[in-house]
C-alpha cells in the first residue's frame, strides 16, 4: 500500500504507474512534481478524475483506462499544456 506522504517526496520521478492497485481515490498532492511526464493508473476503481493530476505540469501521457470514470466535463485540462492525445 502506498502512503500519501511517500508520494510527496518523489521530486525526481518521471514515470508513475499505479495500475491495477484497486485504488478508488487519489491522494491530494501537496507539492508539484516538476518532472513527471508519464502517468498511468489504469485498471483501478476511480469514479472521478483525480484533480490533483492537474499539478503535473510537464505531463505528456495520461492513461486512466479501465476505471469507472464516466465523465470528464468538470476537468480543466488547460493546465496540462504538454499533454498529448
């Protein structure tokens, strides 16, 4: 199990893969991750988009497939200027 305080100390990480961990919520990130470019959390139990992902400014690839998220209309992707389709 990943503890929230462990996520707040990973300043150099570029890839995050939390796939298939039965996560239903994502902890609020208190710090900005200056280098995360790839984030995947597929195959979990998210029903809402983890809004704290908006703090990952250099993010290029995001994969939240195989979750229970059914709408993204309250999500502001304008903060993620490097995100690729």
